[in-house]
């Protein structure tokens, strides 16, 4: 074994795919790239996510208490990186990066048409926001694009490195 710097531990535990988080506040929509999230409950589906207080989207999450988690396939990886490397304070990322906002049904922020799935979410718990910037979201509506068959997601491993999910294996499970 070789010692690993503690600053690199997150690269080993990254839990899920890179997603695009949309917010809306004061008549303006924004999108940010996010990879720090995880499921915390099945029904209703609850998601914990980190939106830093330094992020432009933070104020909208606090004020409006809703968002959309849009899940891009690997083909959108270059766009997701560009979105993550820019700020909604200075640029309309939907226009700049060619993303198509679509109206959501139950929340104010838009869906992203180019993503294979969109999850409309409401903030249901902010008890960890002040200390850790962690919001607990309830998914209240979920959408998938039937035209995108077998989309492959990307997973951030730090410093511009990503893994693309690939081969599926099926192992017997005793869980219902």
C-alpha cells in the first residue's frame, strides 16, 4: 500500500454521475455542473447535494427552494465541463453553451432538452446548509427522453479526469 493524500480521497468515493443543476431566481435561469450528490431515500426519492455558498446557484436554491437535476449523457461531457468552468454571474450559460430550456411542470427552473433525464426537485431540508452546504431534495417529477437509448453517464474523478460508465453486469439480489 502507498499513502494517498487526503485531498484526493474524494476521487475514490465519487458517488454518481455528473449532472447539470438548473435554478431560477428573479426571472433568470441558471445551470451549474454538479457531481457531489447522492440518493438518501427511495420513496419518496430524496437526494442530498452540495451547492457551495460561493456558487451563483446557491442564492436561488435558498430563495426559491427548488431546482432541476438534469442528467447528461457522455456526448454532453464537453458542455458539462464548460458549464462548470463558468459562472452564471457573468454569462447566460443556456445561450452560450447551446442548452435548450424546457418548462418544468411542478418547479420554476427549466428542464434541459439535451439531457436524457430531468428530475424536478423541491428543497425539503436545509438543516445541513449552514455547516456543509448540503441541501436535501425531494424529486417530485421525473422525465426521460425515450429517443436517447442506453445513455452512458460520466463520473468525475478529479482534475479534469472522468470515467464513462460502460458494461453492465447482472448479479442475483435478494433485495425486493
